[in-house]
């Protein structure tokens, strides 16, 4: 009888031990970040940059576009085109350069400044094509009868200052001397005053809308985030920890950006890096309203939150509801109107340069 009891107690102890081990393994699995349903393929960055081919419309090559889920029509695909920055009196201080006779483009290219920045501000030089009569960046096989150079008055680094303006003048003067041109520069004090006024307007009308998706239960692996976002048309960005919904125009900023801890994206094993917070955002002045960025942003937040078991909160951790999004939408409409009233409509070339 004692042998039987000993065997029974040993068996019971084994079952208890097995139960403890199983419970510990289950708890460990719960602590692990959620992983993709299948090992994710190595994804190369597909964020559009100037000069790349037009990316597939969101939702092509697998996945369902968020725009397709909206009750509004998706924007039509635009033709493949490359839009080069152009000087604009709204945001540039422009100097004219007069020459006695047309200058060959090849000679111009040799003498262009090696850098096109004055401090933190970009500047450009354009030539008036002798045949077409159009202003354009100088090209080797053309001739130009006049030139103009402009430095940007403001961007997100601040307003053009006296030191930056002086650097612009110095570089353009050297170029003018090299091609035999006579420059006529705007008054520095007037240019700096205009820059400060434009910077003040830009600062008051800049906005980047963002919400956070925070895990309610288990954390997410990087592969899981990529897989969930890929279902809605997001592709890898050029920066680790960044996924984007591409725009339809070549070189245009993305419609939406989904970002998370870059250190997790760079981990030796991203499937073991736990992420509990991702941010969904869009840059208001940079994004064309015709791409429906606000509607896609709201739909994206709700769809991703449902798929990833996440809460939708603001920067302070406060939950956002339908009324919250409606209030944001009303303010966004006022911002769009203010930008248009200044001839700096959101998504326009001038707005994208100013808010950069």
C-alpha cells in the first residue's frame, strides 16, 4: 500500500510540476510581442523621393487601401511627371542678373555655385531660355539671355537672417562675375523684414496631425506592425521605424506616416523587439487635400486600432472619439482656408518648400 501511495504522490507531483511549467510557458507566450502570421519578407524602403518612378497606388500589389474603405472616392491616378522647384516671389527674395549677350548653358553649369544653400536656406538660379522664353534651371544644350537667383525667405528652421542673406549675395556675385553678368539684389533689410513676416505667418499656420495607437494587451513585433500596416497600403520608408502611405504624385510627400521606435526596427531580431506605441500622422501644409489625408488619417487610426487591439489616444494619452475627430476636422478646414488666402494652398509647390 505504501508503494502504491508513493507512486500516486509521485505521479501527482509530476502533474503539478507539468502544470506549473505549462502555465509558465503560457505566461511567457503572453509576454512575447505579437508576431506576423508568417515570417515577413525583407522589405526594402519604398518611400517616394524626387526622381523615382510613381509608386503603386495605395492598396496595389497586395493589401487593401484605406482610401478604398472610405465613403469618398479615391483620388485619380496622376500622370507620371517630375515637378522641379521653381522660384516664387511669394517665398523667395529674387535678384536679377543681366548679361550683354546670351550665354551657353554648358558655360553656366561650370560656374554654378557648388552648394545651393545659404546657411539653412536653399537658393536657386534660373535662366531665361533664349528660344522658349521660359525660365528654367540651366541646361547644357540651351542658351540663356537673362538669369535670376532667389533665396528662400523662410522654412521650418526659421526666417532668413542677415548672415544667410549676405552668404547668398556672395555666392551669386561670384557666379555673376564668372559669366559676365550684372546682378541687382533686393535690399537686405527689406528682404529680412519680409522673411520675418512670412515666418510669423508660417509658424501660426503650421500643423502636423498625429494620433497614437497604444497596445491594450500584448506588445507588437516589428514584423507584426509591418504586416498590419501593409494590409492598408503602407510601405517601408527610408528611415527605420517609419512606414508611409505614398502619394500619387512623383516625389510628393506621403499621405500618411506610421512611425515607431527606430531602435526596435534596428534590433538584431526585430520579432523580439516589443513595441507598444505607434504614431499615425500627416503633414498638413505638405499634403494635397485632394488626397483626402484627413479622412484617410481618421479611417487609418480606427482600422489599425481594431486590427492591432489598440487604443487611439492623443499625445497626452487621452482617448479620442468621433467628436474629437470632428472638432479637429473643423479646425483643419479653417487652416486650409487661411493657407489658400495667402496663395500657399496646402500641397502646393510653394507650401511644400515653405513648410520644409
